[in-house]
C-alpha cells in the first residue's frame, strides 16, 4: 500500500493535468448508502423501475407532493435521511487540500451530496447534479437551496418559465448539456485520471474514463474490489476512498519538502 501510494504520488508530480473522478465509494464513508452492492439500498428494498424522469415529466406537481408527503419509495426516504446527516470525511478535506496545492486540477463526481464543495474543493463538476440545488429543465438555471428537502413545489423558472426540478439527474434523464461539456473538457485536458470508489457502470459518466484512456491518459483505479475499469487501468489500488486521499496527501506533502 505504502509503495503504491509513493508510485501514485510520482505519477501525480509528473502529470500536467490530473483529474479525480469519484463515485459512491467516496460518499459511503460519510454515511450515504450506495444503490448497488451488499450494503446498497436497492439490495435492501429492491431495485426500482429506472424511469423516474418520465414519472416526473408526466406530473411534476404530483411528484413534488409525493416527496412532501413521503409517499415515495423507502429507499429514497433512507437516502435523503442519510443526506441530511452527512458531513465530509477526512478524505474530502485531504482532496480539497490536494486540489488547492494544484496537484490535481479538477474533480468530477457522480455523487449528489455536495460534500466536495462543503469540504472546500473548488473546481468540482457534479455530473449527476447536487441535491441541494434546483435546476430549470429548459435553461439550466440553478438555484441553491439551504437544505435537501424543499417544503413546497418550486415555482416555474423566473428567467424562462420552464419546469424546475431537483438538480439531481433522475433515471432516464439526460446529463445537462453544460455539465457534459465541461466534464468532457476536463477529460480532454487530462493526462492522469484517479478514479476513486466508482464501479464504472453508470453511463455516460463511466464512458469518460474510456475516452480518457483512448486519448492516452493514465488511469489509476482506487477501489475496494476490482471492477470493469480494472482492465483499462494502469494501476489498481485496493483501498477505501478516505484512507487513500489521506495517505496521498501525506505522501505529496512529505515529498514536496525534499
Ligand atoms: Zn429557465
């Protein structure tokens, strides 16, 4: 482990544009359950029909009412309770300091909890949205909420009159164009990707890793088990997210003094 962290630190030093990509494994250690796997909320409550976006579009008012009245799937209730309690862990703070020191240039996260921003990371692309925000479906205008649970259905967009929903990308909903574009821009610039705690199964986010690889970027996979991504990764480290970032920060800091 220690040796591998040293190797990774060397790759980070040598890179011109290192990008971190995080998945559910990063949030698990803040108490947010994943969908998949043995501790996943789909495993516990059953996998829902993955068509929540068409449900929303059919009747947005009912959709919001269901959320206020808790007439929603149990797994959603558990997820949002965990979100309201979640705080960044040491790994989020280490990652924020690694970014501040310019060792890595940006973070693309599949997580919706906004914890990277709470921890102080700056150049963060939340590819599946942020649960503390609303977004207009027409013009992508985003509105910051102070909490995860609005107590009333939002008004139509003040700029264009479009339908407003959670910024979070629902199943069946396309990734907003502005987000897809900025993610792709980061991937195109990157020569090193550190993918942490992602099972690399959710498209199109996972596809970015294959694009990066095809453009010559090195891929480092950090995960508790091997995934589809392992086959195209240049390095695999078996580690949880928190200890990985804490160890990487220590290693980068100790080398920079020499
Ligand atoms: Zn709008």
